[in-house]
C-alpha cells in the first residue's frame, strides 16, 4: 500500500523526513519497503517556451515548433497538438527522459518524423501521467520559469512510502493515511489532527430503502441518495494525491470515494441512482443479499461474471448491481451524465468478502481492505466525509434520509466495547525488562486505548474502535512493546535446567551414514518429492500406488514419490554428459501409505557397480555397529515396484533384528534404457527409521590373539550359479576357532571351464587358550572340501 | 701488530661471506689457516716484536685463529647443501598433493548448513526432532491459530494431497504438504510437557512458481522453547547466539513488528548485513540490515490447541529458511540449484 508523505502531513503535521518516517514505522508498526519521490519523471521534464510554430513541410497535421529551454539555441520539436501557440509555456521531455504509461515506462528518443528531426516531445497531461487529458499539450502558467523542472512548477514534491501489505494483514486500520498518521503520532510522540467529519442531515424529497437480507454478512449498511451531481474531473490536488498513491483518477465521484478510502481505510461505493430499478412509488431500493442461482453481473472492468450462492451481492429491486465489497457493476456505474447517486458505506463480514473475491479471482483495493477487520465507527466517518466532499466538490445535495441499518449486537458492541483486565507484571514477564505502570498507561493512552488504572498492578484496558485486532492481553503487551521499540530490548540468555539432549536417532543415522558415503566418494544430491506421469511410465509404477497433489504446479510434479530411485536416475541422466562416473546419494522421504525416510545411493560408470555399492553399504552398517543378514529376494518376493525397476536376479535385502534395514539391486536393462542411461547402474537404499530402531551399538572389540594363528588359503572351482552365501555357510559349519574368513578373489574364465567360477578364500584359525594345531587345520580343510564337493561338486584348484 | 691481525681477520670475514660453495670455502681455509697458510705467515712477524709485547700479541693471535676456524666451520655447514646429499633427491615439495583414492565426495550445501545448525542448537540444550512432511491441516494450520478463512490457507500457497481425510473427534482434516516446519511445535507439544527446547529441520512446500529466488520445495528450521518464564529478551539472546555461531562473527540483531498468526507478539528479526557490517551495500539494499527470520512469543491459542493449561507457560518460536543462510554464506545466485542434482554445483562443497 502506498502512503503519500505530503498527504500524511495533513493529519501528522511535522517535518520528519520521509526516510526517518520509514525507519520508525518499520521498527514500530509496519514494514516500509521503499521510499520514492513521487512522479520521479517530472523531475526530468523541463519547462520550455514556444518561440515559433511553423507547418511541417510534409504533414498537414503536424507542426515544427522551436522551443526555448534557457540555452543559447532553441530546440526543434515536431508536435501534432492543435493548441500549440507561440509564447506558450509547455512541458518538454527531452531525449533520455522516461515517461510512465499504462503499457509500462518508455523513454523519449530523438527521431525523424516525416523527414524532420524531433529532439523530444511537448507533452500532454496524459503523457505526463498527470490526468486524462490527451486533446492537446499541457499549457503551463506564463509565470513558469523556463528551464525549471515540471515537478518544481507543479509543486509535486511528494514522497511515497510503500508499505509491505503482508506486514499489515492484521491491521485493517493501517490501510489508510489516517491510520498511518496515528502510528506516526505515537511513535514520534507528537500530536495529530484527525477531524471527525460532521454528521449528515437527511432530506425528505426522495426515498431510499435498504434491505439487509444477511445481517451476519453485513452488520452495518449506510446509504443515502444524492442529486444535483455535476460530473467532471476532480480537482487537481485530489487527482495528484490519488495518482501519487497509485490510483488512477476517473471522475469527481469515483475519485471522492477512492480518496476517502485512502484517507480512512473504508471502501465506499456510489451507484448511479437512475440506473437502479425503482421500487414502489419512486423510492430507490438497495438489497444486501446472497446471490441467486444463475444471476450474472458485468463488473466495472467489463467482464461478465457468474455469481455463486455463497457470494454477497448488492442488488436493486431485481438484479445484482455489485459484488459486495469487491467490485461494482458496469451498468450502475457512475458515468459522465450521472446526476443522482446512491452512496454506500458498509461494514461487511471479512470472511464473506474474502471468499467471494477469491472465487471471482478479483483482488481489488476494496476487497483487500474488507478482508480485514475494520471499524464500524469508521464506516460512518467515511460516509460523512464522502457526503461532505460530494457536496463541496461535485455540487451534490442530500436528497433522502440517511439510512443506517446496524444489527443490535453491533450497536451494543459499539456502545460498550469489550475491555481486558491486565496485570502490569505480565508485561515484564513476557518482555524480559521492567516497565513502570505509568509508562504502560501513557503509551496505551497515546494509542487511544481507554485505560482504567486499578489498584496496585491491575489495569482495565479498552481498545479503540479502530483496533478490533486487539483482543488478548498479549496483543496489548505487543502494543506497548513496539512503541518502546523492540530494538531496545536487551538480550538475556534463557535460563533453565540443563538436561541431556540429543538428535533424533533418525537424524543421527542420516548424519553418520552421510559421513561414511561422502568419505567413500559419494556426492549428495537433493531432488523433488514429486514426479509426473512420464516418470511413472519409465519406472513401470502404478498411478494407484501414489498419493497425488490435487493442485499440482505442473504435470511433472503431481505424484508423491513412493521410491527414491526414479529421481536419482533422472539426476544420473542429467549429469552423464559431463560425468562418466557418478556415485550419488540422497536422504529423503517416500510416501507409500506411511511416510518413510530413506537414504538411497546409486553408482554408475564403474566396474562391478553392485559390489562396490554393496561395499559402501557394508561400511555404513559397520560404522553404525549394526550386524545384519542378507537375504536374496526372489522375483516373486520382490515388491511390484522393485520387480519393475530392477533385474530380478540381483535383488538383495538386508535384515537386522527382524526388520528390513536396506535393499540393493542392479537396474534392469529396460529401465536403464527407458531412463536413457549409458551404463549399468547399481541402486541401494537404507531404511532410516528401521536402522534407527535397531541401532544399539555394542561398542565391543575382540581381544588381541595371544597364541599364533594358522593361516590357510583355499581355491575351489564351483558352478557359477552357486552363491557365496551358501559356500560360506558350509565353511562356517566345519570351521571351529575361525577368526577370519575372507573371499579374496573370484575368477571366471576359460581356464576353469564354462559355467564355473573359482573362489579364493583366506581362512585364519586361532584358539584363545592354545596354539592352534596345524594338523587340526588340515583336518578342517579336508572336511570343508569334502562337504563342498558333495554339495556343489566343488573341485579344489591347484 | 694487533691492528694488522684485526684487519686481516676482517678481510677473511668478507671473503667468506661472498662464498657459498663448501668446497671453495674449505680450499680458502687451507690457504689461510694451513701450515703454509697466510695466517701462519703473519704470525712469524711476532718473533720480531719486543719480548714484552709477545705474550699478549701471541694470545690475541691465537684467539683470532680460533675465531677464524669457527667462522670457516659455520660457513661450510651454513652453505647450501647440494641435492645429491638428500635422502629424497627427487621430491618436489611444491608439486600438488596426490588425491586420495577414491576422492572424498561432497555433502549437499543444505546438509552442511543443517548439520551446523543442529550442532549449534544441541550445544544450547535443544533436542533435535523429526516429523512428517505430509501432515494434516490440524498440525499445519488449525492448531497454530490459522483458521480455515485465514489468507495463509489460500489454495495458492498449499499443496493438497488426495489422501483420505484424518478424523479427530468431530472434525476431519485434509492432508497437505507442510508449508512450514511449525507443525512440529504442535507435534512436540502434544506429546511433551515443558520445559521444552526443540528444533526441527526439514523439507517444506509451497505452491508457487519457481524462479531464481523462489522454490516450491525448501527447508526450514523451526525452534521453540517453552517454560514458565520465557521472554522476548531470551528470544533475542538465543537468535543472536545462533547467528553469531553460524556466521562465526559478531552480529547485531534487531526485532521489528511482524505478523504470524501463531505468535503474539510477532517479529521479524533483522541481522546486521554480513557483507558491509551495517554500513549499507547492495546486499542489504543500503539499509545495513538483512531480513533473517520470523519469530515471536507462542500464541495462547496454540497452547490451548495442544492442551496446555491456560496462562501457565510462555515460550518463543522462530522459523528460518535454510536456503537463505546457504545463499548468504556461499553467494549462491539461483535457489533452484539446490534441487537440481547438478554435480557442477554440488562438487564445490567440501
């Protein structure tokens, strides 16, 4: 919202600089986003004197004008205006000057118009953004000094404060100059002058009937008929003020309603009375009701809009004439021939207005204010002020009684506003510094709160009518604190019992695993939690397994991921042009029924990607001191998603204490191709919560062996499909006192025959109480070999 | 005679100074101090002196010889050793180090920031908790004093999920992707009683189009402390300590009014500009301050929603964007890089 500092001075007469106003408001009331001199371009437009006017040699409608700007040589400008005359003082925009326009800013350049070079432009009122007149150039007073800036001549030395709307969402009263002036008065400790507009005396020669059909949505409605309206533009000063705060001047009536809105924060509306259907006996009737099914209304912006039964409308006898609090209808709008009008000032239910604005997709200056809690007292002040201005500036005369429809509860609330009982000690407790009662009372009174000073530390506080946002004692404390200045609060460390704290074990697992993976050479990536239909297709996932965003940003970001792999594969694809080798991991959530945390890793572009990735995962388990078991997952046991992504022969699952803590597999070739990946990909995931549950480190080590070990190396040839897990089980069954068992080489090649593999194994035997006997080792070796022979047809390799 | 010896010694000293090859120095030593050397020759003159003077001069000459011998020794040991005498003849210590194999990978910048923040808060006795990203309107809005009609509930800001509504008593709540980590205030307080000091760091979502400074997926740190006498002054101290620990320097902080439905009073916290230190620069838009986070004292309606007795506790809460800290620290120009998976970006964080 924009605030004109010049306008503000009318209520807050002080010479505080705009920058200081902005600083103090930001620290004490509302964030000021920017401080900008008004109509900055007018500081660059110069006053010139027309020295001569001659016809353009090649265009009937154009003139070549010589303009004196105070320099030695006059400037030649091509001008099409019919009112250009010798001796005039005019506004000249020289090349390089930027002017505003409805389509955006544009910069003047020297250009050739039908063979004559024009070194700038003589501007009309509209071109300068000063008004609507585009019939001819703007004629300045003969007293205007040649070469001076237009800003100086027009006295437009105003500065605009742009207030961040979000910072005043809860403060309906601050959406106005008077509201901001009140804040300034308190923050600078200076008096303000806000005159209460005089009450309106009704007349009797015409009648206005107001029927409020939905009192909850419209607790107060003020209306009056006015006639003798003389249409035309509003006075210059009013237009300047409106332009300054970003509102386009339209005509005197509309400008007055807008002006009062910017002054008091209360939106108003004026209807052309002749365009409203008359009810019985010539009386005008206004109905405030919910829209009826099928009703339509073309709004001021020329758009035909459908209503909805939840929307509140203002209607005449038959049709809606406005969306209450949002925008008026085109048909009943004030136009250049309007002579009588109905003025409306209403106090609506904020939620109703917000909902209809939302449904209409229309956010107007009016709806933005009505969405907040406003003051029903200000409704009347603004109404009075508008009547006074319409009388004074548009010749209007009150033609009917003032109709005031106010609900009983609201009347009661206005007569007896709610008050709060407070204890001054609470201020100190919550703010953390001591505060005298007299200081509290004086600040609250400056804020126009009514304060009854009770005994000792008690206070009874009644917020003023324009502060409906203050309802709790916390709200009152805030008021006092912000006036004192939050920046003056001395930091004090929080005291309390120190108790041992820790990260959640999930967080701990993530931290530790990440450390291992980064140490091993993996790079951590983050990716979105959503994917689209194309990813579902590439992954072979079912739509029905997914939660879906009902209001997704795009088709690619529609489904909540149920598996970590797809987005990681996408990352591999993204990077593969530049990085042939990629080891990635991600900590993230999947949402399959319940939300679960995963740490997923992929490896691409290396030899033996599966075993390497497995090595990294084993390292993670060892680091966490978790002992695990492996289970080979058969195709029928694999989840549907895993079966679709991975090579079903390669899925391995890791278990600890009856929980699955991780899983790994090779990507299926088809999946790889669908994702456009150049080489084999291994995938692994850890189930963070399960790991957190089984993570109970034993912190135990084995002692250093006292007696020497016996080392044994065996190399056996087995059929290639025999799994190490099975071989290992056989060895462990026979090997007592086995300290170490290591598969140190796997070899497949013609030397050992088709369909075979050679396994080379280190065995280390050690007995805690005696030297392990070499003979005993030989016996064990023999048993192992015999057993392997029987089980797998293994052959000892010499 | 004394003078002659002295000037002889000075001469030699000068000569030695100019030499740095040990062989040449040793050769000169023989020429001077050798049995047929120049010094010996000089000493012969002592015999021709009167007998009375001889012992003194003799002593002086001996001392001079000793000094010269020391000088030669020092010169030899101090001169540059030829390479060939080193045990590491081919080691060029200025060559780049050999990278570890495999080279260490890279943590994501947001993980680095998240971990550091967790450490800071652990050191201040805050527990670090985790919670769901997909949560219901109760935890994300309702219990936080954000009623259905509040602007923050606008469909434009929140992603809704087609999951069956969660029923609680008579009300049922839709599922949403959390728009802030403040749902953790509700979740922790519903389970635990004060005194409480907790932080939650996690992923949040907002339904807004992305560009260089906007993301629909982002991270927040939520922190809160609830006890019987927690004040605004405590809040300021906590946040100042946090920022100073994170940026590893002194900073100034200031509160100004801010509006968040779940706190009252609510504040925006500004931190003195990290680039210019408060003098004014383009980063702080010449104000000397940068907006850091939103905070305030927890609203009484929140205590009511989680079932705490009325008026018993006070507490503060704050919510801070993690990306913002990373952007400020590393000078990242485009927020979308965080979720891009682009290794050219990620490889830069050690």
